[in-house]
């Protein structure tokens, strides 16, 4: 007979070992973590003993010919006392260009402040012209004001 729409989960089933299976050691019950860890340690120790006794066996011509791979990058483990402080690392092209660009910009800005660049000269000329126009406009306003006051004073008399 069908179970319908919903089926039970397979994780809910429990399997019990019989006493015979426990004694025989053929139980499907998972071992505890400590037991598994102890077994792994024993395996590692036995592997180490085997490797100490016999050198590594290589397949084919590898045992006869030792080949250095020029493309193989070997990790360099340097200790703090062996590090050469004076040794400078070479910059990549992009980093070098970026630094040159920053220095050129700083140099340009310094010249700009001193007024030595073409753009700075034009800016200073424009500023001088604007200042002159403002001074002229202020004088004109003062004259107009004085003229108005004179007219008012004449009108009062």
C-alpha cells in the first residue's frame, strides 16, 4: 500500500547491531571520533617507519634520472635574521608609471603655485584684469553716490 504524498526521511531509520556483529567487529555502527583519530595516528606511524626504512620508489625513468623543472617555483622561507633590508624590490611597470605620474603632477602644481607655467600666467593676467575692473566699478559707484548726494543737497536748498 502506498504511503501517500509525504515519505519518511531516510535519516530517521535506526540500525541496531546484534551482539554477534559486535563481537565479530562487523558492525555498521560508526566509530567514535577518538577511535578514528587513534587509528589514523597508528597508520601515520606505520607509514613513517616504512618510509624511513626504504627510500621513495619512483616510477619509470624518474628513479634513474633526476630532472630539475626550471618552471617550478620553490617556496623561499626566509628567517627574520636572514632578510636583507637594503635590498630593494623592483616595481612593476604600472606601479613605476603611477609613481612617475604622481611626481610629475606634484612638480606641475609647484610650478603652478610659483606662477611659472603658461596656465598660471594666463590665470594671473585674468585675475589682474578682474581686480582692475572691480576697482574701476567701485570708483564709478562712489562717484555716482557722490553725485546723488550732491543732487539731494541742492534739492533741499
